[in-house]
C-alpha cells in the first residue's frame, strides 16, 4: 500500500507546481535589435536565470530575434554565449565562394575576371541583386547556431513560445513570423535593407524588423504576457559634429527610424514592466569583436534592475519544474538530430539539372546528418555558382526526418557581365595595363551550355567567342569550340625594340571533367598570324599553324594569388604543322611537338605558408625557327625582370616562396590577409637551337608585401636577379 501513497504524493506535487505556474503572472521577454551589441542580451538572460525568473513568451527583432530564438529552442544563456561568441560572424559579410569549391571551369573564369561584381544583362537591361549581400553566409551562420532543427508548424511549440519581427518591404509594416524555419525567421528579422537581400516568407519580401518595430512590446503582450521585461540596445543618434559623410547620413536615418519605433513601443510599458537599457552606446553594431564587452554591460544593466527582477522570482522547486518542462519540449527536436533521413525532396527553382544538384549535395536516405555535414553539402551545391540561395530544411516525421533542399537561381541572370583588371609597373620601363570584359550567356543548350564572349584591351588585345557545352546531364563530358583574335606583345630584349604576334586562332575539343577539380581534353587547333619585329628592319613573318593537342589539368588551390593550401598543375602536349612565308633563313614547312608543364602548390601551419612553383616548356622540331614561344619575367616569375621580359622556345623555372600572414597575426583571424613574403627563384629561357644548360640559370628572388581582396591582389616589393639586376615593382589585380 506504500507505493500508491508515494504516487499520490507525486501527483499532488506536480499539480501544486502546475497550479502555481497558472496562478503566477505570465512573463514576456522582448529583445531589441542592435547588431553586434546583441551579446548584451545574453548578459541580461544570465541575471534572469540567476534570479529564477521564468520566461513564458519571447519576442525579438534582428539580433534580438537571434538570441531570443536560441533561448526559445531551449538553449541556456551559458550555451548561447558559447555559440554566439565562437561563431565566425565576419563571414556573414561575404557570400564569396571559396575557390577550392568551384568547378574547374569556374576557377579559370574567376582567375581571369578578378573584379567581383554581380551584374547581369538580359532583356535589354542591366540587372543586379537587391542587396550587396545575398544572405547565404548569414543563413549558414544561423544553421550553425540552431543545429539541424526542423521546421515548426507553430513557434508556440517551442520550449518558450516565440515570435520574430521583420518589416514587410512592400507595406512598410511589421510582420510577425510565428511558424516555419526558425533560422529563416532570424535571417529575415536581421536582413538590413540594401545591404542584405530581402527574405521571402509567405509571399512577402521581409527585411530588418527594426525599421517597423525594433522593440516589439505590443507583440509579446498580444501573446498573453502580463509583465514584460524589455531590453533596449538601440543605437543613439549621432551628434551634428559626427555627421561627416554620406554613410553617416544613412546611418543616422536608419537610427531615427529604429529609435522612433522603440519610442512608440515604450508607450505600451506599464508600471509593473521592466525596461533594461545596457550602456552600449559607444559600441559598434558591426564590429563583432565587441561582443564580450557587450555581454558584460548586459550583466551590469540587469543587475541594476535586480531588485525588480527578484519580485518575479519563483522558488527553487517551481523553477526546477519550469526548466524540466522546457527541457522536455526541447528533447522532441533535439533527439530528432540523431534520426536518419527518410526522404530527400529537391525543390529546384533553376535551370541547373536536378541530377547535378543531387550529386553535389551527396547526402542520402538513411544518413544521420550533423550540422557540419549539412553545411558542407549546402556549400557544395552553392559552389555550382548559379544560385542566389541554397537552403536545406528538415521536417520531422514519426519514423524519421525528411530533408527539403531548395535552390533559387540568381535573379540577375542568366547572362552575366564579368570584369578583369591588371596593372604592373617596375617604375623604370613603364606600366603594363590590361582591362578585360566578358559577357557570359548561360543555359544556351539543353544540358547547361555556356557561351562566353570576351574582350581585352590594353598592353595586349584579344577578342574571342567560345561555346562550352556539356554533353549529358551529369556534365562530366563536354565539348567546346573557340574563335579568338589576339595581339600578344613583348618588350624588346637585346636588339629588338618590340615583338608582336597578331593571329586568328580556332580550336575545338572534347573532354572529361574527371573530378570537380580536374579536366582532360583532346582537341584540334588552327592558327593564322603575323609575327612582327619592330626594329630598324621592320621584319615580319606570316604563318599558318594546324595541329592537335592533349591537355591534363588539376586544380584545388585555395587562392591563385597567395595560396596556403592545395595544388594547381597542367600538362599539355601539342603536335603542329607550321607553314611560314618565304623568308630567308627560315624553313617554309615544319612539324613540331611542344610540351608544357606548370605547377604551383602550397601548404601552411598557423600563419606560415610555403609555396612551390615549377614551370617547364620545350619545342622539338627539325627547323631553325618557331613562332611558338614561352616567357619569363615578373612577380614570382623571375622577379628581378619586367613582366615577360625573356622569351624563347625552351623554359625552365622553379621557385620556393615563404609567406607570413601579418594581418591575421595582428588584427585577428577574420581580418583582411596581409602577407609579408620572400622568394628564391631560378630559371631561364633558351632559343630554339640553343643547348639548355644548368649553368645558364639565372638566380632571382623578391621581398614583398601583399594583400588579397575581392578585386584581386595588390603587391608591392623588390625583385632582384643575378648580375646585380634589381627592380621595384607594384602589381594590382591579377598577376599571373
């Protein structure tokens, strides 16, 4: 008979706790927007937990929606601190696809067109995104925070009922998000208009909620809160003397809007409500290094209101029961993280083959998916480089999980404008400037063909059109055809003042993308041109060249300019029949074999990187002349010489480069890289009939300071070579 008595006592305790919870006032927490200062919310939550204040409803705007969403899912203040302060927040300011994830074809395009502008041209008009950032990286950060949580039919089902507030861009009114993807709700609430693209939810274009309601007290009261704890981390207005430029004016206008909504909401506060205002006015909203300081200021501000918070405290038993109820609800979705995928649905809103997307995603039915695996899968799909957004959301079913993968094509596509720029000077031979433009038409064939049209002007000139066509849905096999007119130019060496090669070239090939990072191709090439020596004699040679080639390439280098990891190599063999006009001393007919090999590899530890470079080229023929030449000279290519100062038929070059990342050493791991580097180089070129001798090798080296930006590298340094030769060089844009 003892067991029923204990059971009845247990039921009595539970009912007592439940009645106590029902009788006490419902407490709502409101967390306002304020960017990086949002860590102050964690400080407030710590004091709330310390004083055993149960939160029944939580509403947030912008960063407040982020912190509030994590708390509503069931994370404690301490857990949110660990999550928030260890996220790479600066990565949210870029949707740049890491080079090593791009396909081999897209790596080559990025290297040639180094100016990162999102511009399209179709239907007779220029097109561009509706924000400087697409929000892809920001969305990934949200997923890292919330883990692989599923969509919710209602945010009332969370451990704490929750709402995120955004602004409807078409109506200028606040929109309360109460269901669906919590990560998408967070992202919509924090999407700064004009900076981050609007988020689409329920057919609406949603942006930062601070514009319409930065401290949504009315929303939490509508949910049923009797008492409100509101945390205000809005920015103060700039003084007249601090408004000095256009950016300051825009910031001031934004602050006016958000502050006005906050003032309007404060009117809903009653005498029993608690308003907490941390002293965060001097902190930046965009510098996430201030989060630790903001958290401490949040603690301090909450402690000033501790006497008021204590009036909302419950006893230890009641608070334990409250936390147990939160944990019970949270376990419903947290336990689902270990459940396998029952089905994968692809919602493909693009012309990219779903088979290609499925292969890149590379998660399968039966897999148990962690947040790390999901991040990598989304990144692989996004690296196809034809999507504005790629997302993946779970739906929890009784027997497992369903994964819905959504891809959205670029709104400024499908045809794009790409730009490239390079500038090199050694301050003694003048500057070499090249500007390049490409117009790329995509999906011109059923399997995703690309039509590339290019123009190059400056020191050298080029006009080209190329059709690249995958031959089946998987896009492993391809063919391409290219027509190109070029003028190559070299500065004179020895007795020549200048050498130019004007030629028309056509080539066609078939190939295999054997992996994402590599390609093999076999093709035919034809060339008709004129080689001119602009010296006193004005000698020129007309020529025709026809043949075939085999090429092999592999490239997983993480940067073409300042690599720290990976390898890039190419190997080409060309067979040609050359015909020259009747010029004394030159055989009119010739058959040649040309072999070219190039490699660049890198590895690193901490801030130290080591790069190896090797290049080899040779021509074998029976004549005493060849129009096909190779070059040396320039930054990390015999740095003591001007760019392409040495030309010949045979080439050997090797270099070892050391780079130290000063920027990340002194300014943090997410800062702009700033490399201090030095190189040891050796190499030379030889004319066709010269013997290649190791004694002819030229020693060279450099010391340089460089940085890599979205507009390409910038390098300043000193190059030197054996024989006392030296140069000071400046390079902007691509330097290869």
